[in-house]
C-alpha cells in the first residue's frame, strides 16, 4: 500500500503528483489497466512467454 505524508508547506497538488509518481513506479497503473478487461488464459501465457524470452531469439 502506498502512503503519502504531507511535508511541511506542501500543497495538495504536490502531494498528488508524488502519489501518482509512486504509483507509476510500483507498476500499479499498468496493472490496473491490464486487469480492466478480460484476458484469455492463452493471451496471458503468450504475454508471459514474450516477457521471459530474450529479445534476440526471434526466428
């Protein structure tokens, strides 16, 4: 869980900016977007295989 504590003299906008940056760093936004729609098991497998396979191993 991401927690953001207010620093002295910090505005709400600055806190939101730090929070968004922390979420992006943790990969939460990418994960939420990926889970916002149904992904078939075969597509999950294909994505995992692409992720683990070295980039130079095509053809």
